[in-house]
C-alpha cells in the first residue's frame, strides 16, 4: 500500500473540525479505515471524515466534491456526496470532506441475501448513472478508455498467472479487444466499481461509495462489476435491468473484468480483500 505523504491522526481531524466546522468538533472521532488513498474516520453517528493520504488522492477527492452533489439526486442508491467541505491549512495541505455515514458492510465481506435482486439493483443503478457526461467531466487515463489501451498491463499480468489459464484468458482478451469500440457519447462512470465499493445492509445493496475515479467514457468499464459479484445467470439479470448493453458492450465488459482482475491479482500482496476480489473475478471471466 502506498505510504502516506502527510502525518494523519485523530488529533489532526479534531483540529481541522475545530477550525472549520466547530459545530461538529464535539462529536466522537474514530478511525474507520486507513486505505490506499484516504484516512476515513467515523464522526458521531451520522458522518464520516475523508482526508487524502497522498497528493494523487487529493485530486480524486476534489472530483467527488465537484461532481457527486450534481449526480446524487438522480441515482437510485445513496452515494457519499459531501455535506461539508474542508480547506487546506498550514498543518494539512489538501481539501477534505465530511460525508454522510452510509450503513452497511462492503459486498466483498457481506454477500447480499438475494443475489438476483442485488444484480437487478446494480443494473438499475448503472442505468441511472450512465447518462451523457458533462464536457468538463474528469479525465482518467486508465478507465473509460478504449479497451486496447489496457493491453500492456493485461499481457504483463497474464505472464504471472497459471499457465493452464493463460491461453484461455488470452483468447477472451483478444475477443474483447476485437469487439466494436464504444461509439456513443461518453457517459458518467463510477470508474472503480468493485465489491469493496458497494455496501450491503440487512441483506440488500444499500449504497455505492468511493467515487474518486469518477470519469466518463465507455460504460463497459463499470459493467465489469458483473463478473466480480455474480454468477452467469445473475449477470444476465444485471444486463436485463441495465437494459442497453449490446453484445459488443457486454464483450468489452468481460474484457474490462479480466483487465481489472489482473490488476488486483498483481498488486494486492498486502491486501487479502482485494486479492480475493481479483481471484473471484478472474475465475468468473474464464468460466
């Protein structure tokens, strides 16, 4: 996991709140997660505080601050649109956010009770999200792009998988890359939709989180989540609920699932959760 580029602590969170949002400063603060990009703290019963750990992450958080409030009202699931914004200070160099606490556990750790309903829920969410994007939508060099742009990483990743799987995976990749490219308008994308960014509460999909990679482009990027969470039959339910994935888009989505699974497999030696997501997705793609 990348090292933090600044010193982060509960004490820092308390000082920032006291300076900029004193009405929240008296609430209990507890570290919830210290991830690749952000320190996330529980703030009382209703809020979370998100502080970037790295300059790169600060740019991603700025995208959430700019665009999530515009998108949230038309999405059928809750998303962490900021309710308060934090400014850089002499002690902390970047913007930060207070967002609503969304109940649930990540789908990577808490399977939905009814996966067919969950598949329909995710399909409906993506149908609502994938509207034509604003011309000033964030640009992401690795997501939403033509699938061929991921070729170098895929071929490198395949060199490290079991030789028994490599030939099958390569055939699937070549078929996906050969599919017609997306020729519609760039649509809004979550950009990093996987089971650790989907919440499950009381057995049902309850929210979608972590929009730092929000961008625009080919909807197949997001549809790749179908291979990370669901069986073939359940994927068909997701596709039906989504309602507008033609065969070429679905083929590219499978290619995206392969590409992303190889990223998770190659870069998660210290993260068993993401390694497990990668293994499951890779097996689903090859099945």
